[in-house]
C-alpha cells in the first residue's frame, strides 16, 4: 500500500484546520500534487514526511505509522522528503552529503559511503561528487537532494516544488529524472507548473482548502478539459475546471 492519509486533520498553532478530515490514498508511480497557494500542499507533504504530526487521524506507508514507536524507523527509512527550501551543510561535498543522508537513515557509514557514488551517478552528478554543494547551481543542488533519497533506496519521494527557480532546460531534465525513477520509487511532486505534466506523471491529485478535489490518472484528469484534451492547454483547462467544479 502506498502512502495513505486517513481522517487526517492538521492545524498550525492557534489557526484553523489546514488539512480537514482528509482521506487520501496515493497510487504508485509518479503523482503530481496541484492546488492554489495555501491549498495545503506543503503541509500535506510535511505530514507525509512526519515533519508535522496531525492532531487527529494519521498517515501510513505499507501499514507503517511514523508515530508508532516500533514502526517509526522503518517508516522514516522508506520515506524521503525534499522540502521547499532544502538546506545543505556548508563546506560539505556532494559525496559527503549523500553519505551523511544514508547514515541518518540507518545505513552504516561504510555502506552509505559506497552507495553514494552510484546515487550521484543516477542523478547525473558523478563528475561533481567531490565539489562542495554550495558551489553548484540550484538545479544541481536539487539533484543532490534526490541522490540523498536514492542512497538509502527510499520507497517514497516527497518533493515540494522542486522545479522552482530552475531554467526551462534544467526543469526539463529534472522532470526526466523523476520519470526515470517512477518504476522503482513512488514520487509525489507538488508544483504550480502544470503545462507538461502528462510527460512525467501517471497520476494527479488536486488539493483545495485542505480537501481533495481530484485524485486519479492523468488521462481522467485531462478529460476535465472537455474537447481540448489534446491541446497544449489541456492540463491548464482541466485544472481550472476541477477547481471551479470543486468550489461550486
Ligand atoms: N508554519 C505555519 N504557521 C502557520 N500557518 C501556516 C504555516 N505554514 C503554512 N501555514 C498556513 O497553512 C495554509 C496551507 O499552507 P501550505 O504552505 O501548506 O499551502 P501550499 O498549498 O503549499 O501553498 P503554496 O502553493 O503557496 O506553497 C496556509 O493558509 C498557510 O498560511
């Protein structure tokens, strides 16, 4: 079973519910998470990453709960999270970062170190392995963050707006990387860039006001665009139609 939210409710201290009694089961493959500003996308991914704890209900992966003492280590080893603003430790090289991430997820230093080279190669950074992360471009830093998840063979990758700030070429190659991972890893990506989602993603979830307005395969989502399914604007039209339908 992929990542599943059950009757999940979350509010920040002193605020209203941001996620309201949410039932949502992601499907395997690559899912794009859409929704307007403030819809709750980052909050949902933070709950999935167990960086936030719901006030009621819960989240599980393969039946494991991050809040169960006996299951939390297995949950955290299975789920990797790339927050909107990933932070890197100054002075560390790509290889050191990736090794450290593996160690944090329970690998021995030796295993993490030997797996780091392959992880960096998978994301196209073999040549930069011994350069400091702080010296890399934004797109390359996003790749280091993906390598940190690959090193311990995470089963789920939660990526919060990973393409923000990337130029069109970097964005395209990043989306290709995600598409190449989706057979072995379940990838969930929040984004506001919806134009070319059908190339990289198998499924779409649309969130609005902390509620799910749509959850299904890309073709069913695009069908909401009506007659324009094959047009370049199909995804945008479908998104607008889903939001308008949901707020009626
Ligand atoms: N640390 C916080 N403390 C209080 N409220 C917060 C905090 N983080 C987010 N919120 C509120 O929770 C709601 C959902 O925010 P969230 O960042 O999850 O939305 P989002 O869909 O990711 O938005 P965006 O697309 O703008 O990144 C918003 O109303 C936001 O103001």
